[in-house]
C-alpha cells in the first residue's frame, strides 16, 4: 500500500524497453542523435508548435530552474505560490541558476488568481533601483495540493502576466495527470492559453528520469542550451534520455498512464469519502489528494504497512479522534486491490 509519492513507483516496462532498444552501437552524443531528433519532432507535433525549442534534462528541478533562469534576469522577481515546488522543494535552485532572482509569493494556497497575481506584480518595481524588478510568473499544473487550473484560469493568469510584459512558465511535473483531468489538448493547456514555457514532466508518470523543457518562442533556445551545459545538465549519452521520452510518448502511453493514476486516485477518494470522520482539503482532480482522518485510523494504516506522508500532526498523541492530514498519491502502477485494502483497514 504505497501512497507516499508517484516518484516511488516503478518505471513502465515499455519505457525501459525503449532504453534497451537504443543500447546498441554508437550514436552522436550531447543530443545530436536520431532519437533526440525524433522526440523533438514528436513533442512539437503533440503541442502543435512546429517552431518550439525542445530540450531534455534528467530532473524536474533542473527543468524548472533552467527554464526560469532563461526567462528571468538576476535582479528580477519570479512570481509563484507559497506552496510551489520551486519555493518549497528545490533548495533555492531557481535562485541559484538564475544568478539571484527572487521568488515573490502570490496568494496563500496552491493556486493563484488573477487579482492576487496582479497585486503582487504591481507591488514590485516600486523602489526603483533598490528593489527587485518584475520577472516571469510560474504556476504548477497539477498543483502541489492536487488541484487543477482550468484552461480559462490559465489564460486569465497569462493575460495578467503578458499585460505587464512578463512570461508565463508552467511547472508540469504532473502535466499528463492535469491534461487528462481537463480532457484538453496540450496546446490548449499551454501556448493557446498564454503559456510561454513548459516543464513537461515524465519521471512521476512512468519514466526513470527525464523531463522536457519546451520554449514556445525559440528566441531563448540557445541561451537555454548554454545554461544547461554550464549547469552540468547536458547528458553526453543523451540518447538514453531521449529513448525514455520516446517510449513514454509512443502509443500515447503518457496519457494512458496518467488516466490509470487518476482513476486510482478517484477510487481511493470514493472509498475514503464513505468513511466517517474523513474529509478532503479540496476535491481531488488528478492523482493526489489531501485527506483529514482520525489519528486512530492513521495508526491502523501505518501498523498494517501503509506508506504515505502525514502533512499535519503526528501519530503520537492522546486523542485518537484528532484529525490529522495525510497526502496520498497514486501512480500508474498501483492496483485496485491495494486501494481497496487501504480503505478496508481505514474503515476498521
């Protein structure tokens, strides 16, 4: 009963097979191989963006940090929510790779709205040379709390950012999960809604380790390549990154895996919803949920071997009925039997 993270799950066999398939003979290094060329063409096709620049890296932190460094000057602010991965979980990598750009927090939760974004942007460039200048906006889709921006909401944020002459970046670590939840196209959820750059995640959805940075305006492509190399993220045997992505995209595996993960989370949510004393911080829409459950329920689950993170509170305490918040994440590989067993133990 593994619900700690979609990072903890296995790689999809089809992706591993794709990696093995390129493990013969020789290929040009550093992204000059045929597999990378095919992946670039395929992602341009998927996003309906024939001129887009496509760059592969091994981690989501590298994708976000290098993309934002390319969009932001060192003296600028990068606007994000207080729970954004770039703020809470990347060890100041965006600040480091950008040479000092500041993160400016927008709103209080996992989703920003146009009003709070406009206010945050307007508050900068208010001290002349003494304060940070306005820089790019970064949103997460799906969010760090399991929420999903609708396409219209992304477009409204893009309109605010562009109104100030700023770029909009989308951290898509769980891009596919959000996409299938919306039943939208990649183009509709990105550049058609005003997104300028995407960190297109694959590692959480069945790949050992590959992400794509997609810049819809290729003007910054060369700068990104220089930053990737200077930052130590240009793989010499690049074909193994590209092979993962090729296997991931083949036969729409990326969408099938996301649907499996989302369906598993929906099954889990339905099961938990039927239990007394359980409620959600917000309605889950993708493959992650935050549930408040009594301490006694958490103790039963942990004693039975369930693995997940307690977000608020501890198992130690005198009150067995005190609600503690848990984060539960489903990946593509989790089975219905595991979910049903989890709910059964929770029920007691």
